[in-house]
C-alpha cells in the first residue's frame, strides 16, 4: 500500500550516515511508516527488512515488509533474535526496546536513530513525555555497546516546521574505545 508520503526523501541525518553502511549489510527499518528510509537503503543495494504495525509501502526486490506490533507479540520475539548491519529508527520511541535496538547491531554495523526530544512540546506533536527523549538518552542507549560517531540534540527547522530532535549515528567497532 502506498500513501501520499511515499515519495518523501530520507532524513538528511539518515542519508548522511547511511552512505557509510556497507552494501553487504542487511538494514532493519524499525517503525518504517511510509518506508522512506527502507526505500533509500534498498535503492543503494541493501537487503532491507521494514517493520511497522501499519507499513505504508510494498515489498520489492531486496525489500521485505513485515506488519508487526513492535511493542509485543510473537514476531517481535523472532525479530529480537536477529542482528543487522544497520538499524534505522526515525520518529519512534518505545523505551523498553532501546537496549535491544543497540544490541541488534552486528559487528561493523550502524545504529542510525532520530526522534523527538523533550522541549518539542512547545512546537507541536508529540507532546507526551512518553514519546520524547530525555537529554542524552540515545547516548545512554549506545554507551557500552557502540562507538558514537555523531550525536545532536536541539532545535531544528524554521517557522511551523520547528522541532526538538535528538539524533545518533553509532557503530559497533572493536578498534575504538567505547564511551
């Protein structure tokens, strides 16, 4: 199923660091929505698993789409036993998954995560603190697991497009000390 947002470009953050992901690595787009990131990685030659409770994209060569409740259910248990070359999460937060998300990155793989943070309630949705990252929360999720390559937290956009965002690009490496 395609939606009106199906042609949205990938987030500049995800695209910037996504170009570093080895094309031989499988990408998990968690809470894929319209699939803008899944399509970005598939177009680059990656095998992609796109998962959402209501995915708004169709399967294609190299792109598998799964409908699943990311917060419970048997498919989540199966998914949690796998490792990926890149785990992408954008505009989604379910805190109990944070340790698993960092742990799902295989050796040499990447975590690319960006979502709303505290302070966003002044600019729009989400406003519920359950869906807003606390300062440094993504750093805490990566600490001891991944090497942080880049991190940002702050106000982005202009006018009615302003939002408070937290972003991380982190890699599972063996040659760089972990934070």
